[in-house]
C-alpha cells in the first residue's frame, strides 16, 4: 500500500486541479466577476497558509531571517507569478473553455525549459538525443498552442450533453476573435508563470523557508488582487457571497488548491523526485475535458483534442530528456570501477 500512496496523491492533485478549472468556469458562466473571485480565492488561501507556515516551520527554519530586500523581491514576484498569472487565466477561461485551459497548462514544462536556457540556468547539448528532444519539445509546444488558438475544427459529438442556453455562454463559442484572444492570453500567462518559476529558484536561495515563502506570496497576492478588483469592480452586489456555487468555488480554490495541493506535491517530490508530479499533468486535461462536456455542456472541438495531444507529447518529451540527462550525469559521477560495472551489466542485458 505504501508504494501506491504517491500515485494516489497525484491522482487527487489532478482531480483537485480539474475541479478548479470546472468550478471557475461554472461561476464565470453565471456572471461572477473574475477579479473579485481571484481576490476571495487568494484571501482564503492566505488565511490557510500563513498560520500553517508559522506553525510547521517554527522550529525547522529558525536561522532564516526575512530582510526588507527579500520581502520586496517576494512581493514583486508574487505580482507577476501569482496575481497577474491567475487573473489572466481567469479572463482567458471566460473567453475560451475548460478543455483548452487544461490543455495549455501542459506547455508549462517546455516553456520553463526555454527560459531556463535563456537565463543560462539550463544547458542544451545539441549533439545528444536528449538535447535534440528538448529543442523539438519547444517547437511542439508552439505547434500545440497554435492549434488550440487558431483551429477549432468540427464538434465531436460523443454524447448528448446539456447545453447552457444563456446568451453569455453562447457568445463565447460564436466569437472566433474571443477564442483566439483567450488562447493568446492563456499562453502568455503560462509564459509569465514559467519566468516566475525560474526566478523563484533564485529567491529561494536567499530565503529557503518554502512554506513561509509560499504563504508570503499568497498574502501579497491577496492584497494585490484586492487593489485590482476594487479598481475594476465597484458594484457591491458583485462582492456578495451567498450559500451558492460562488461560495463553494471560492472556498474550494482557497483551501484545497492553495493548501492541500502544495502539501501533496511537496510530499510526492520528496518520495519520487521532481519529475513525478509533472508526469500526471495530462490527467487533469482528460478529467477537465470530460467534466466540461457532461457538467458544463461545452462542445468537444477537434482542435482542442489535437492541440492537447501535441502538448502532452511535448510534455513527455521534456520529461524523457530530463530523465536521460539525470541518468547520464549519475553514471558520470560514479567512480570508474562502478561505471564499468554498470556498462557491463547493460551490455549483458542487451545480449539476453
């Protein structure tokens, strides 16, 4: 049972991510303001994370002090990597579909690798298979995003789905310009997210308290999101939450997405390494696509399926290349005697 726990944890993570996409799309279809939704989501997330951070990391990270310079870096990185990114994703979700949103997230590893190379934090060996695969995965990522943005294709009628007849919902799918705009905004958010992930690694070197770092970003994001929301939405009715889908979505995203997912991903990385959680990303695409058809009544478009498949191939190409490089680096770091034994064992297996 112990060996199955990481797999079960990652299944739960992708299930929660899918719920995030579907619930967000559902409340946006019902007219909830995206900026107000993001503020409430980040506020609840901060209320969950901040106490946990000071309780769990009280003893383990005693020597780490937060300087004013580091706090400013965290605040600025939070604006671009968290506040701006999730607001862009929310706006794009209004213009497109839950299927497309879940698909484009699979481009994150390839885009992160691209910016890591530009900032010289990652090296590419063009003469190796892994290096060529990494470069090819970036091009596949661009092809997949272009397919999602510019090619809708025919609807794939796999079932009689419930169709939301509201004019707001129909307008999203009748306007090709909105679809393209939403796709571009969604991909831009992934690019900003990628840059944030690369820069985040540098900030963590000076402030390695990961849980406090995350809680500070969430708290900063809630303040920033409030300023954005109050600037764009002055109607007090939009800020009211009742016992309905809006409250459920806000509480769900603030607690499960911000709180539980962070813990499960950190635990899985500790058990199986950093590559393991990324391998499960396509599952969110499958669940979100199924849910968007049968729960939200969204049509399944051929372009979304083809683009999603290309992005999944791009994802696994990067993961395969990274695993090959890690194996090669591990073998090269072994003593000469052990390295010779590994090669001998590998050749004997091939002969058998």
